[in-house]
């Protein structure tokens, strides 16, 4: 488990922190392009939902091999 901690879990943890920090900027950039706040929030929700679905599919494919 410790071998996985440094090679898998730590990089994933750092990447997720970066993505979490990027999402508010993603919404603010949509607003700066003139889109309403509702459209910006939908864009963030679609992005997050796509990541969840993609992770679920990837995990399912990895477990079947």
C-alpha cells in the first residue's frame, strides 16, 4: 500500500487539488465572455459530471482486464 501511496495516490491528489482550484476560474471566464451565471454554473456541472462518468467507465474497464 505504501508503494502505491507515492506513485499513484499522491499525484492523483495533487491533480485533483489543481482541478478544484481551476473550476471557479472556469466559471469566471465564462462570465467574462458575457454568459450569464446560470450558463457558467451549468458548464462547471457538465464538466464535473463528465469527469465522474469518465472515471466510472475507466475504473470499470480497468477492473475487467
